[in-house]
C-alpha cells in the first residue's frame, strides 16, 4: 500500500478545519445585521457581542492549526 503525502493530509486538514469557523462567522454576521436592522438603537452592544462571538468561533480554527503544526 502506498503512503499518502503528508502535505496532502495537512492541506485537507486546514481546508476541512476552516469550513466550520467560516460557517459560524457567517451566521454570527447575518444574525448581527438582522438584529441591528430590527433595533438600530443598540448597534454598539450588538456589534460588541458579535465581535466576541467571532473571536470565539475563530479560536476553533486556531486550535486546528495548532494541532496540525505541532504533530508530525
């Protein structure tokens, strides 16, 4: 049986690991825009919470990269 190129495995890991956070950031952004459209007076509070959520969602991708590059 032939071995698989490690670069291919790393590329697939990055690609598949980025799908979840990308969907999460899109959902947070869509929800923030919808909430601001319904209640524009509290735009600052909504955006502050949205940025915190985007940071938490992007932390998942950071963990994917950390695991990927620290393993052999």
